[in-house]
C-alpha cells in the first residue's frame, strides 16, 4: 500500500495516440488508456499571461505524482480533475506528460510506501 495514496487528491484520465489500421490504412487515433487514476498535481509553475493581438496564452509547468505502476508515457494527454479523488470536481485541466521518473522505495521492499512516479506536466493554453 502506498503511503502517498492518501495524498492523491486528484483523478486523471490518460489518452494516448496509437496507430490503428482500418481497411488497410494506418492512421493515428487518440484513445483512452486509463480512467480515474488517483494522483496529485503539485509544484505549480504558472507563468504570467502573454497578451497578443489574436489571443492571450499562458504556459504552465507542473508536476504530478501517482502510483509507480501507472502506465504513463511521454506525450500522453492527461485530463486531471482537481479534487476528484476527494469527491470534489473543482476543475478539469489538460496537460501533456513528459518522461516519467520512477522513485522506488529506499529500502527496496515497498515497506515505507514512499515509492511513486513523478511526471512533468506541460500546458500551453489559450486564455478565453
């Protein structure tokens, strides 16, 4: 059991672009890979709003923690429901995952429950 699991206040859905063949043609298609995975977004790094003639944008770099055995790959689209694991639906945010970093238990037996996966999150959104 993960000690950090009680810290996971958010839920995420993971989408991945996979190649599918239809009638002999291959094409990339976005598919839901995982649904309602407990996680936590932290280390909030939101930059100032960038105003332009056509639209305003904001760039975000944050981190996400989840169970070490979660199937996340660099480039996956993560839809995170903030507060979702606590029965709250504060807001939904869209991120692109960077290469996950695995933090294994320092004792090697998962006895401390501290092992987890850290994923860098990147968002470059148009402000409406």
